[in-house]
């Protein structure tokens, strides 16, 4: 069973979030602030954390930073009333994986939790298999039967990202922020160049296709 820790000082909101997630088959643990969350982690296995930012004693930024420095690699979904780029940038820099802005859409929360857990499982295994095609995260290779294609890091990470979330549309900016980094000086056309290279290298592969969504960005379609 998947254990989710909800760190939130608003008791009513915490209770609602936990009730919704419980309905989807998750086991829930609660904490009112970062310090209490650390106590829970000392005694219980946790697969994912949903944490508010503004809390007494220890806020969400400090909690996330402390966990990453202690080599906790579990996914962290930050929930906040703050939605400026600087706030999000601070969260990503200390190690959060995703953001939701209050008021929270509970259906969206469930979808984000599922996506984070899926990505965490893929990264922990460091392999992604699509029919006869296997992506090896450590070796930066795409293998099919006896053939093995070694990709440059950015190309591999871009392909791995798209194929990990088939049919999900990513904007160029989202891909830039995650793969090139928030501080990158490269522009969005860099993504287009890398997509073109990937299409050329995997033109003969029938298992997947990278599709341009006009005006939005890119998505991957699995054909296998």
C-alpha cells in the first residue's frame, strides 16, 4: 500500500485532502508542520509527501531542504497560496517535485499524486519499457532487440520525459525548466532542435511518436 504524508496546519483542509486520497486507495499519515513530519518519517515509511509552505515551527521549504540534504528522494508535492515565479523557483531549488496553488482542486491533486508516484517508480527503476523498446536512464541508451542507440543527455532526458507521460502535453517552457534548468539562458527553440533530432533518430521506430501540438508544445503517443 502507498503511504502518503499530508503536512498541513489547516486541520479542515488536511482532513479533506486525506479523505479524498483515502477514497483512491492510499494510506494516509498526517502532520501539522515540518517538525512533526520529520517525527513521522522517523517511524513510518512514506512514499510521497504533500506539504503546505506556510506552517509554524518548520515551513515547507525548510522541510523539503532538510529531507533532500538527508537523501530522502521521495516525491514532494508543494501546496501553497503563493504562485509567483520566485516562490515556485525557491521550491524547485530546494527540491520539490511539483506545485499546486490554493484553493486546491481535489481531482487535480489526485492526478498529480498518481503522476508523481509513477515517475518516482520509473526513476527508481531507471528503466522505461515500451513494447520491445527499453530506455536505460543510467546508460542514456534506447535499446531495441540487438540495436542500442546512445543519446546525448538532453536528448535522452527529453525523450524519457515525454514517454513517461504519454498523451500529456508539455509546453516548451515546461520542458526547458525541467531539463535545461530554470536559470538556463537558452531559448525555447532549443527544444524544437532537440525534438527534430529525436524524430530523425527514431523515424523507423513504430512503437512511439513525438507529436507537435500547435500553439502548445509536444506530447508522445505510444503506438505499441
